[in-house]
C-alpha cells in the first residue's frame, strides 16, 4: 500500500472516530440539559407514598419546585444525600418539594419505611415502578438509577427539568441549584 493510501485510510478512520465521539458527547449532554419541549412520561406515572399510602404524580406539583432523587436503602451515598436534603429543608424551608424514589427492585416498602423512620425523613418516598424507571432512563440514561452517584432531578414550576451534576450535593449546593436552575 502506498503512503498516500495509508494516509487517506488513517484520515478516514480519524474522521469516523471524531464523528462518533461527537455524537456520543452530544447525546450525553442532552441527558444533562434542561427539558422543556415535552412533558416526560415519568412525570405522569402514578406513585404511592409509602408512609401515607396516597397516590400522586410528579406532574401534580406543577407550579412548585421539586427535587426528585433516586436511591437505594443500602446506598451510603444516598443516605448522606438524604441527610443533606433534610438539612436543606431545615435551613431553607419547605417551599421546595422533595421526592425520593427507591429504584432497587430487590427492596420493599417495609425496608423503605424503616429507612424513613430510622432517619426521621419527612418528605415523599415511593418505590419506583419498572416502567417509571425505564422512562427515566430514556430521558437521562443509566446514571439516573446509579444510586451511589446520588442522582437528583430538579423540576421547575413550569414543568421543565434537569439532571443535577452527579455526586453528593450539600444543602447549600442544593439551594444554589434550585435558585439558579429554575
């Protein structure tokens, strides 16, 4: 093979790799950007609060700001994040609604109730239905159910929403995200 042919093949491969990486990067950015064009399917899924037994949908909170997190009882990072959510409400009030959705299919209502009681958490807790999880993953990718990454979605008064950066967020950081993100 001549030098020119090898160079041409190498350039073509680099172009393909660049386009592929660019497409994947844009896809990932879409998962982390605000969504305003349509109401998500997961927003209209019936959820049941494990403490009260009442049914609700996230779309019922339109006109209010909501912090929605997915978690698992076994997850140490999740408990730390929930402790920060508790501090957030103690410091900044209850103008923002918090919803914690258990995404571990191996955990049950009693385990979630015990977790809430043991830690004195007072906001909405539900077991996330399978279709709800699937719909979340369609919008945000796998990260939304990766409990140790402490995923939180901020839902604004107008129904737009965004996935907050991964990792533990302090009460102060949550306050900043809520005030700047909506």
